[in-house]
C-alpha cells in the first residue's frame, strides 16, 4: 500500500465536495461491464465521464470511513446498474458526477472511489493494474500495466494486504444506499 494521502474530490458543478484522508488500498482501472454501464448511464444524464483513456473506470480502493463529506450531503444519491448485483454506485445527483461504489458485506467497509473529481491528479498514487480486461470495450493499448481477467486475483491480493487492518473500519455509505436506490433496467451482460 502507498503512503497517506489527502484528496479533495468535487462533483463537476461544485455542489458536492468530499475529502479523502488515508492510505489508499489500491489504484486500478476497471473494465467490467457494470462500470461501463454505470459510466454510460451517467453520461446519458449529462454527467461527467470517468472513463480513463483506455476506456475503463479509474478507481481508488479505500476504507469508507476515511471519506468525509465536506459539502453537498443532500446531493449524494445511489443507484445500482442491475438488479441481481447490488453494488450501489454513489453519485452527485446535482450533475451526475460519479463519486464511487460500495459493496455488500463483508466488503461494505470499502469504497471504490472514482477519481474523476480529484482536481490534483498528482496527489493520486500510481495506477497498479487493469482489471476485468476480458470485458473491456475494444482493444487495450499497451501501457505496461499488468492485466487481470477478473476481480478475483485483485480481491485476493487486497485481502492479503489488509490483514493488519481487519475489523478497524465500518460501512460509511449506508445512509445513502438505503434511502434512494435507483435501479436501472436492463442487464449489461
């Protein structure tokens, strides 16, 4: 894992401001169909694209309770891309900017923070890999980063790295994921 970071994350209109203060677990680019469908829906609503130049979604895996809502809590909403996968996506309702996604137990204490709203990109740790490349839209350019077919190997590596921190964090986003969960129709598979 990298060293402690302080990142300010803003939605595109500025109504939502999050502050992340902690040690990021992993920075990667996800190419799964769910991230692609999520990006497509937000873009269709006029939202800011979080697509990396490779077509994937640039994601910073962090502990949820290291994220503070500075302003705009009333503008944070949640949705799920498909019914059978309950991975709530957190976004700014005001301008449809992606903020992150969270997980059901036991991974609920983690957030896949979207980096599109990080204004100081130099403060981000290096991207370590591409994941879910088997569902990437198009051919990935050779950027020298490792590629994984699914999420399994990444989750195993993260679980191994997090052993010293087990049990220290709680699920922070629960209040949004319980309140206004919009489920989009259609299955990206």
